[in-house]
C-alpha cells in the first residue's frame, strides 16, 4: 500500500487541525500517523502526518494545498532503515 509523509504549516487556529483531518478522511485516506506542534513565535501549527489509501500523490497534495488555512505543504521522503 502506498504511503505518503507530509509536512504542513497551518494557521494558529485549532480548527485548522480539525480541517486537515477532515479533508484527509473525506478523500478516502487512512491516517497512519499525525503529530502537530504549536509554534507561538511564528503563529502557526507544524504538522507531520503519514497517510495511505490513495492512488495519486498529486491529487492528495493538490486538494490539501487548496485549503485556505494551509500556509505550506510538502511531501517528505521516507528514510529507509539502516
């Protein structure tokens, strides 16, 4: 099964976290991991998440990138085990 690790920067609004999770589930994704940390100095949440259950990485990134509360979005390459 395909997995995609994403790093997101959102506005400093707890509703943004809910919207990220809701948008992911509406697109049929399976959330494998999710962590969010508030950075009050930059007035933003920094999110790392891993999703599976998609057919096209571009589709998922495109849908999330359209959300107004997301400031930055980038796929993160998985690191293999040594």
